[in-house]
């Protein structure tokens, strides 16, 4: 998929993401950047809302795993099993969530596990950044569940 | 505050909560129930979206702490510092998040700490329930930061 196709998929699979105005900004095979505008997701204190920060980060992970599965012809649904989020500093502008799979071995284990058991898990760290600083971080565990 | 006043405050402070159609369903001094309708927050697989589940649970905690602070005349902003969420089972209907402060001592520590340092933290467990079963659980750490 390209970024526009993946964005369309996200909006179709999870309609509320349109209300948050979530966009797939950049997509590579093992990395992604997902954004949402400040105006739509700010609170009265003029900082980004914690729930929106979490949701944008979650969508980054979900989209990256969905795209990987599609590219590798692994047919299944991507489900978030658990997550930990840390809010380090307030965000005063657009929400920008980035994720990159750096350990090739974790991806290989994920793929071989899915091929063997029709089910596999992948742990991702998603950074929410502003002006080069990590303002929030999500540690999320996704499952790909075969049909 | 009563539940309607608190709901109005949530919608005013965090406008995106209106798009998710988040409602304060029941409010007592030390407990709260917050809901959001299935239709608005479902995904294509006909289960509630993980991001919406998290957000409704977060709003339950945020609202309960805001109401407590208001009742106790502690002036400050309620900020979510970190959270852990576990998705145990799919939710096939409305999102219903419940939270009750059961340990009186944690509340007393929170109040005395705020009075001394103009800043205090409170840890809350928020259950997301359906048909009497806990389908997801949020362990969230809120800070009340004095003005």
C-alpha cells in the first residue's frame, strides 16, 4: 500500500479516526509517521489532549503492522493487546507519531510465528515528537490474528 | 458539580470528546461512570475501537479527579502523567468506564500532599465493563498541578 491507500483503510476500518483528522504522513516498509492537527485535538489549556495523543500513536502502530502484514501476504486482523503510555512534556502543536522497526530479528520472529501458529505478536515503541523532542511515548503490543 | 455540569466541563475543556459522544452517566463523590455509544466508536469488525476505549477510560479518571478537586476546593489542573491499558476481550456494544476510589488513605495522601506542595498524584484503576465483565482495564496516574 502507499500512504494514501493506508489512510483510506484506516478511515474505513475505524471511522472515528476521521473526526480526529488522523493522516498517514509517511510510510515505508518498516517505518511510519502519522499526524493529527492541533486545532481538532487540543484542550482548553492549549495543549494536545492525552486521549488524542494515545490514539494517534496507536494508529501509527496499527497501520504499520497492517501494512507489513499486507506486504508479506499474512492474512489477519491487527488487534492491540496492551499498551503503556508516558506523557513526558506537553505538546503545543500538531500530534506527530513515529515508529520504526529497528530490530530485524523481532520482525522475523513475528513472521515465522504467524506462519506456524496463524497468530503472532509484535511489540512496538511509538514516539510522539515535537521540535525533535520525544513528548510522549507508547509501548504497544499488537497481535496479528489469522482469519 | 452534578453529572451534567461535569459533562459540560469535559466538552468545554476537551472539545474532541463531543465527537466521541462521551457522556458522564453517573457521578458520586468517589465514583463515576462514563459512557460512549457503540455506533460512534466501533470499527469495521463491529467491536469498540481501542483508542476510544482508552479515551473514555481516561475521561472517567480525569473527570473524577477534577470533581474531587472542585469539591475539596483544591485549585489546579488535572493532567494524565502515564497509563497502562490492557484489552482483555472485545467490546461489542457501548463503552462503559467505571472508577471508584476505594482506599480512603490514598485520597487523604493526595489531599495532604497537594496542600503541602501544590501538586499531587493519584493512581486510579478504571474498568471498562460489558455485561458485568471487565473487558479492558486502565491503570492511570493523574497529577493535580496547582495554578
